């Protein structure tokens, strides 16, 4: 089945540092999504990418949809304490199959 | 805030009992998805439903699990004769349509603990 490999699994950084995480797949996806999950809550969509090569920003977040459609990265600039949480990439193969395939997550911890 | 509603938020069952998880999609959304998350893992797709129809149940175990989304009322994920391995967080998501640009919005989840 389709699998997404997300790295790193965890990150420990200082407040103010930039963060980078990525996701790779052995399969092509037509949509890449990045979600953030806080403890005890459901995932919240951060950025959606619909075209290969697309680079999209949302405030301090920037994400790119890889040209091969098999990878994506998420960057967070100037991290702040509320960025703490688990970040998930998700791929969607649109051909009548709307299910999302999720990566294993990147747990971000910020030292003040 | 008329987001995706799930209840109960926490559910404790003993082995062999039944668990019923409810999901009310966002207003105007007719597509519902159920996902399961084990500790320290990502979400895994279980089933995709539209009103009164199961569209894709490829991620749902063949036995003990069932899902419905009736014409009226919430979507229900039902787990019969629960076992300890069913302990997980179950998330429901909804979307307005099935286009690739239709975002799936997630509910807060139901945390199922099987004793």
C-alpha cells in the first residue's frame, strides 16, 4: 500500500530557530497536505498543495510540492512556543479515492 | 463554531462490549471519513461515506467494524466485541464535496480505551 516516510521523527530546537521537515513517498500523489495536531485534539490543516512544483506560504510556514509528486517539505521560520506539536504530512490521490495517507509525524519541541 | 463534532470524547469499554462513536459533519458537508490513530503513529484511513452510501471501506477491518451515515443524524462507527487492540483515537473528518481541492476538516476525536 501507499506509505509516506516523514522525517525527522522529532526535533528539539530553541525558540527563534527555523524548522524544516519533509515527506517522501514511493507513490505519486496529486495533492499534498500539512497538518498540525495538538495533544488531545484533531489535526488542523496548515497548508494544501495541488500542483507539482507549487510553493505556498501561510504566515511563517512555507511548503513545497515536489516536481516528481513524490515528496514535499514544510519550513517554519522563527519558531515560537505555540509551534509545539506534531506535524503530519498527508497525500491524496484524486481519482475517486479521497482517503488521505498520513506520514508518521514530526514531534516539535521548543526550548524557550 | 460549527466544526466537526464527535462524541463521546472519551469512551471506556471492557473486552467484548460494543463501542459506538458518533460524528456530526460540518454544516453543508455530505462526505465523512473515519481514521484511526494509534499512539505515536499517524492517522490511518478506515472508511469514506456519503449520505446513506459507503464509498470506500478499504481501510476497515472486515470483522467487528461497521460504519453508517444515515440520511438523518450523525455518522456512526460501530465496533462490536472490542478487544484491547482497538484502543486508539478515532477521528472523523468531513468535506463539502469530493474534489481534490475540498479540504477535509477533522473533529477532536474519540479516545477509546478497552480494559
